C-alpha cells in the first residue's frame, strides 16, 4: 500500500472514522487500535516486514523501562542491548545484499542467500533508537504502555519514509486528548494530501520524460541535456520526498496529530549548513543530535571538521551500503567542514548579506548539491563517472529537453524564492473556505493529477531506504 495510490486513501478513509469512534468514550486515541492499523498497513507490503519492526519496538520499549529504573553499569548494558539490536538489524539488511553481490562476482551464490529489502526499516529504527537515547540522557520519560509505544514506532503515515518523529513530539499527542477529524486540522490535512499527490505526479513526470533516460544512457545526450537531467533530478527528488512528507503530515492531521515540517525551501540555501537546516530536517537534526554531538574529540583543533565528515559518512551509509552513497555523504561532510572553516572569514561583521551575494552563494550551493545528487541517483560509480564525463564535453545540443520537464523544473526552483510563510498562509486560507469551495479545489487537483500522471506511478524514492 503506497501513500501515493488510491488504496491508501481508502485505508485512511476507514482508519480515521474507526479512531474517532473508538476515542469517543475515553477522549484519547486508542493505542491498540492505532498500532493494529499500522501493523496491517505495513503488512500489506510483506508480512515478514513485521518481524524486525516488532523486534525493534519490543527491545527498545523494554530497554527504555530498564534504563529509567536502573543505575550505574546496568543502564549502559541496556543501552548497549538496544544499540546492538537496532543497529544490528539495520546493518544486516543494509549491508547483506551488497556483500552477497560482491561475493557472487567470485562464486555464484543461490538466490536464497539474498534478503528481503525491508521498506521503512531505516526510518523506524532511527525513530525508536532516538527514544532510548533520550531516556538514557534523561530528556524523555520512559513510556509505560507497550501498545502506545508500538503505535509511536509504527505510526502508519510515517513508517515508510518518515519524517523521523521524536518521542517527545509524538508520544504526548498519542496520550493526550484526541482531536480526530478536528475541522481546522482536517482541512489542512486535505490541503497537504492533495498537494502531496500533485507533487508526486510532477516528480514521476520528470522521471519518465527526462531523468531516467539521461541517467540510463548519458552517452546519448549532450552536455546541456545531461545538465538538464541533473537539474530535473534535483527537482524530482524534492517534489517526490516533500510530496511524501506532505501526505504523511496531512494524514496525521486527520487523527489530530501535528508533525513537524520536513522541508523548508531547501534550494534557496546560501550554504550547505543552511541546506541541511531546510532539507529532510528530521534526518539532519537526528544526525547532529545523536551522531555529531556523540563523537569524541571535537575540542581538538580538527575535531569538529572530522566529526562533520564522519557524521555524513554515516548519513550516506544510512541510505545504503554502496560507494555512491559514501561519495554523496563524503561530499556533504567535506563541504560542511570547508564552510565551517571559512565561515568566520566569510561572515565578517554581523551585517545583512547583500542580495547579490546571497544569490551567488545560493547558486554555488545548489550546484554542489546537484553534484551530490549525481552520485545519489547513479546506479554505481561508473555511471556517475559517465555523467560527469559527459558534462565535461561541453556540447550544447538541446533537442532532447522536453519543454514540460523544463517548466516543471524551473517552476520548482522558482517556488523556493517565494516569501517566508507563504505556504502556511495558503494552508490557513484554504482551511477558512467553505466545504464546497474546498471540495471544488480538491477535485481540480485530482483532475490535474490524473491528467499529469503517466503510465508509471513509482514508489517514493525514499521508501527504498
């Protein structure tokens, strides 16, 4: 069951009234029902997916309780158990298939040696692990209800591809007064789900019309066309992933749950540091809070720079055990380290930055990000090399650049520069409209999605992680 397809809307249309009816008596969201709905939703991909999910949730729930009650070495032992189970499962399912593929180059192995790719494993593992780490640090009280904890870890709008939601954000809302189908929240939810579907349709259109063809056969395209494909991929992955986040956040609003924004116009960033405050915010803050600040040696002269590189190498491996993801992580880590090193000189006195300088730095940052996207999208280092080599040829043919793909790409980048808060104001204005106006707007979006959608509706890019 994919969030961008009709079965999910049917599931949501059934799940929300069930939760509303079940919460009438207690005025609380029923954690058992919410967890059950999430497990059913997740099992529609593959019932085997439930095994690591339940293992992670059960271990971390027990570890959190024991850490809160224990003192001294026992607390560290329970934390070690949680880390071993969570990271062990994550490493096993991330690294096993690449290892088998590498060994197969020397000796063919039976297909039974391959493991199922567990969709969403990276997201709920980080979500559950952050809870244990917060309990260990004393920043979070241990949860006493396993059904509620399971509902937190497996929350169905976010289990497949985030946003990675902290316990301090979600658990109090699950335990607090229910606001299922609150009129204002539901209207905002409708708006976000609709725009998420529209973004997804645009992302798929870019993939089919330009991106996939350029990355699969870069030798058939000019340098200008390959550059267009790279820019289109930058737009595609933003539309795809922010569209997923919109649908997830909107679906949660129907249940009265507020999730934090995951994107904030990232392509207008004037530095990589700013980019990571605007792109996949739940992931970047997780890396900083639980990896960067946990690394030793940052008081040494080179310590913070080495820690940034190490943190984003971890971020690269989180996406998958491949050289391309390592290269992507290394590029961002080294870029962040270089910016941190140059920042005191670049910043100078605390005066507003001139507009021309902001635009120049934003253009430079965008192209560094696009360089990283080449490695992120490429199927291997050889394909990335071909893309970079073709860009270096400086040929200017443009016959394979579809106008509609260029318009979607340009529009996606232009929207990044709209005034601060315009998106929130648009949501609020939609929520204020009468129900018939909202219905007409949603019907218009549905028609746009239907007309823009091609024959292929792909899974969200980040569901692969």
